[in-house]
DNA sequence: CCCACAGATGTAACTAGTTACATTCGGAGG
DNA sequence: CCTCCGAATGTAACTAGTTACATCTGTGGG
């Protein structure tokens, strides 16, 4: 059951391992010799060991990706963008979910480091900043997604939405639809969501409206969404619209609303993050991120690894449909 | 910029590399020595090279996954199931999309072989059967997903839905809803879809109904779906229901239907493959696969690698909602 | 006909670890 | 105080490749 090695091929072709290596990697070899080697390799079903190659090269050609959860439309598209660029560059993607558990984050990033990935795309929290910084310093470019790097250093890049702008645009749209009392559902305390909330607050203030504490509820898993919506309805009386600041909770918020018999947009306006394939059919207005392109850019940062820290910001795009009512 | 190696740690701790290796892997080492080694490792920020470990072990601990397209709800859940089991076993997932291109399939499976993955989960076509068979014989278990293996051999497993049963169940449900003239949308010529069509044909025959050639149209990309639906409407007169045999095309078929002004279920019944998060909200009846569990089982087959060829078949489950009308 | 030189090939050192085997160490018993 | 024995540690071979350098081969020019 032992696998064919370069030595077996060399023996079968009657040459040294160095010659086989040269044939495989394009060194100076006579035509006739090369043919003998290729024949032997094919006959023995030789498949070179990429691990050995990588250890000599100092690192693998793989791109590591550590993300929260593939179920989110944003992360899914991000992943596809990364995969596309990786594939075009002959790289594979090594992948792990954290499911929002900080311990997993740290462990996975370390594992990726052990795997000597060519570079790393992470959507993790601050718990891994130390290691990513050291990795970047050691020549493994790291791209933080959906969060800017607090203290830039070479090799440590970021790819993020302008979240404050997204919040302001949401506010402006809601106001233009005649909504005056907005409720907000967030999940957890990721900086991206804090920034969106802040932008929303600013945008509402521009229109002379307030976003009181009682108007914001958090649900870190789908199962808590219904209660969060209920709490909002109770304590934030007169609420005429609900904004979901995380694409991962869109379905749950939508069904909490319809489950209460609230009609969209007549009883309540609804706006959520991240475009998704059913949004047009459902008429749901969304604040879209260019997730696919963000993934491509993240992968390109890994592959090109510019000398300085690159901090890429992307503009949000509001896709107005009918869930907030007619736009005046 | 050179990375810390086991030799550096050994020198810093004043011991040999063998001792460091023993400390790391739990051999017999004196307490005091172990402490010195751990200290040195921490001080030098030592991160062992998993590639080197793997080359000595003969193979990596990584699980390879080669699938068509992450956008499909089935593949997404499958992937999550694989990831869950891999994670629980300390394995990482190495991942590549084929986007239905046969050339990519072959290349990606070969790359996974070169990476010496611990095992492989593939949803690919017959073009890779030769190599997966050789890989399995060489000790790399391979699991074919969504298709049974034509000629079982040790280490070559499969995980698939009972597609004929799925087709029959779809037929029975449609008939019980009073539908008598069914149209079918498929994508490509994957055996799974052929089997579903065959099952549908059988189920309709049981009720004394036929499925003529004109009632089946294929669309291998979303862009062709609208034309395919149009062709069905034209040539299959009297059609009272449409079945979409691939979850990847659900949105496109649905919008082709509503785009024509056809109301579901009043003008036309609609049933599709694979449950998805918006299906309850939209009232769409689906033929669900236990995709997540199939992914878990696939990963378990890779990890356990039973001696003989395991051919796991899963039962489809019809989730009746309202898109085919009221069930009598 | 021999030499020089370039191109082809082989030898051996190197990558970063693991592990079989040999050696050294330390404490108990004689 | 010196064996003796087992545990702790070191040495060196091994994994599967790449590559610098040495050697060999062949051919054209003198």
C-alpha cells in the first residue's frame, strides 16, 4: 500500500531522483530521458506529494479561511469570491467555521498557521489579533474581513464595508418612506453592527429623529429573535419599521413579524442587511454589500501581499424594493 | 524572517530536537526539562509545521471536498455537516468548487490527491471515477455524494438519496392534490436527476398518468430557466403543475412562473427539491434531503473508512406546504 | 585527433520534523 | 562507595521531495 515516490519513478526510468525532479519542474533534460521519465511516472501512477514540496518551499500554496458561519449570505458569497480567485491562481482553500465561539477562533487560526498557509482570510474578533499580527510579520499575509484593523502593520490588511455610511443610508431611506419610529435587531457586539447602529442614529438625527435605547434589541441566535422582536413591540410603542442589521437573522426576523400578523409594509416597514436570492420575490429592501467582490479582493490581497497594510473600504448599496412602503 | 524551528527551540532549551519532539508529543521527559522546553517554545513563538508532520505520517489530517457549487442549498448543508464532523475530529476541510466543469473536477481531485488528504468527499461525475478508485485502493477513502458507485471496491463509499423513491413521492403528492399534467425542469444529466425523473414517471404511471417527452425541459444555468419554462408552457398544453428537480434552480423557476403572471397554486402547482430557509414563508412544498446528516455521514465514512464499500442510501422527505394546493 | 565547453546527469546536502537505537544519568540496593 | 537498572536524553536515520555543485557526456573547433 506504500505510495509511489520520486525514487520509484527514478529507478523505473533508470535515472536519478534529481533528473525526475527536473523533468517534473522543467529543468534541462534531454528529450529522450524526459520521455522515459514521463512513461515511468504514468506507468507507476505517480502523484507527487504537495506537502513535501511545500515544506521545501517554506509554505503551502493553500489559502486559509476562518469565518463565522457559512449560512450567512454574506460569508457564503465572500467564500465564493475567495474560491474563485484562489482557483484562478492554482491555490486551494482551507476552510473552518468558528460558529462565533472565541475558543474556536483562536484554535483555527493557530491550525492555519501550523498548516503554513500562504495567507489567511479571517472574519474573527479581536481574540486573534495578536497571532495574525505575528503571522503577518512572519510573512503570512492576513486579511481581516468586516472589521478594520485597529493598529495597521505590514502584511495585515482589511476588507470592510463602510458600516457607518450603511447605517446613514438606511436611515435616509426609511425617512423618505415616511417612517419615523425605527426598531433595530442586532446580533452580538461585532464592531460592524455597532458602526451600523451608530450610522443609523446619525442618519435619524439628521432628520430630527431619535433612536432610543429601547429601540435596539439583540439576538445572538435565531431562537432569541422572536423574543427580541416581541420586546421591541412592547417597549418601543409606535414603532413603524424594523431594521435587521445582520443578514444571518433575516429569515427569523421576517417570520417573527409575519407570525405576529404584522403585514409588510402596511403594518410595519422591514429592511435588512445583505441581498439574497429570494429578496426580489419577497419584495424585501436590503442594504447590500459587494460580498463576492470583497472575497475576491481579500484573496488578491493574500496573493499579492502589498508591502504596507491595505485597508479596503467598500460602499454599501441600498436596493429599494417594497418592504418599506412606497418611496416618496 | 525565517520561522522558528524545532532546532531553535532545542538550542534555546539546551536539549536535543528529539527531546523537544517528545515534549510536544508526550513522550517520557523529566518535568524540569519539559518546563524548559515549553518556556523556550513560548518565548520563541514556536508553531510546529503541520506539513512536515504529515509527510512523516504519510498523509495529512485534512479532509478534501470537491463539490459542484456552494450556492446550492444541498451542497451548502452537506458542507456544513462535513465541517462539523471534521472539526470534532481535529481535521480541517480543504475545499474546491467545480462549477460543473469536468476539467476542473479532474484537476481538483488530482490536487487533493497531491495534498495527501486523509480522505475525499466528491460530488463529481464519472470523469473522476478512475482516480478515486485508485486513491481508495491506495488508502485514501473516497465518498461519492449524490450518486451511487457503479462498481463497489474497498474504500470507495457513497452517500445518496433514494432518488427513484423521491420521484415517486413527488408524483403521489401531486396526484393527491388533484394535479394531472406535470411539467419537469431538470439541469444537466446527472444520474440523480435521471433517477428522480424515472421515479416521477413510475409514480404517475401508478395513477394512470403519463409523463411525455414534451413535459421535460432542461436548463443547465439559471439564465436558461425562463426559456425552459416557456417551452414547457408552449408544448405541454394543459400543464397544471411544475416540478423542479434541482434545488439550485428553485429561485429561477419560481420567478419564471410568477414573471408569467401564473399564481401559485391557483394557476399552477409548484414543487421543488431541497428545503430552504424561505420555503415556509413562501409556502413552497419541497422534497427535502437530509443534507446535513449526509454530510456528517460522508465525513464519518472518511474518518472511519470501513473495510468494505459502504453504500448509504437516505430516504427523501416530502414537506407539504401550500404550493401544490390543498392536499385531499 | 585532442581539447574545450556546454549541456545532461548524478551526488549529496538540505527542508522540519519523527523515531529506533544507543548512550548517559540518577537513585536504590548491596 | 560501587554496581545495577530503568528512565531520560542524544545520535542518526528516515519521510519525499528540491537544488547547489560535481561529474560525465558529446560535439565542434583548432
